[in-house]
C-alpha cells in the first residue's frame, strides 16, 4: 500500500464488505476470507487513505448485519454506503430471491436511531444521511426502488481502457484503441462523446427469473 497514497493522488478507496460474519462473507464472495479483507482495510488506512465501505443489501444473507456494520464503521473510521442488489452478470442464483429495497433494509436502524438527510453531493447516485449518535455518513443507492439516473454523472473506466457510460448498459468507447491510433487528442474527443452520450436511464429489472441487464459483472467494470 505504500505506493498507493495521497501523495500520489489517491485519497480514498471503496471496499465491498457485505457482512462481518466470516461464514456469510465466504458464502457471498464464494472465495473470500474476511480476515484478509479487514487487514487490507487497516493497511489502506495506515497508508493515509480514507475508506468507504460498500454494503449490498441481500435479503436472507445480511439483513441482520446493518447495525453491526454501522457500529464497526464508526469504531474504525469508515463511512458506509448501502446498495440495492442489481441484475448484473450471469449467476446461478435468482437475484430476486435476495432483493430487498433499502427502505426495508434500513427499517431496523430507523427503529433504533434517527437518520437525517445531509447536504452532501458527489454527482453520483448516492443520497447521504447522518445517523443519530454515530460519526458515520450513511449513503443510500437505490437503482431499483428509487431510480437515480437523472442525477448521476458517473462513467466507468475499465482496466482494458473501455469507458462505459452506464453500469446497466453495454454501450462503451475504447480509449486504448484511440490512444494507440490517434494519441491524446483522439482520447479527448472520445471522452467528450462518452459524456454527451450518457443514456437517460439504466435498464434494470429484477422480477423473478428475469435476465440480467448486461452479462458483464460489476467487478469487470468497477463501481
């Protein structure tokens, strides 16, 4: 982590952490080791990076983990963003089995503590809240229960040099090819075109047995 520091332009990272239960973590990630993930978070913070935890709400898998996760984030200096599961990538399970809207997922939190909307905007899909008796800033991303597309300005650059204008669509531009063929000027033009070509909305549906919006998994795009 020494080469990844604020001095080199990296100030914060997002870490996917859906549960603090080791068995559930391995089940959700299929191969993950919770202790390794927690050590990685500690190493990032020791290198001077701010860490935000992304937690996907999964009915039947981590619906009882929100309050423990919130308290863990408070104790470890992390903010927390909750995300509804999205139909991205082919998987064996039916995602509708685990979909839960965030208003239902956070109901146990609202029963114990008040949450207040705050004036924080990042240009992305999250709405932000303060939590009573907690230093954690809570973000909510609701692609299914409360579409956020009209306020999202995000594009995503993959390791292959492709820019996807929307996480839920396959349209993209190839920066790597443009750089090799036309240099920096060609890249500038493609980025301008990508921003102008952002779609009005994604195409997410999570009805039972529905197909994913795109075959590409989120891990292949970055989020």
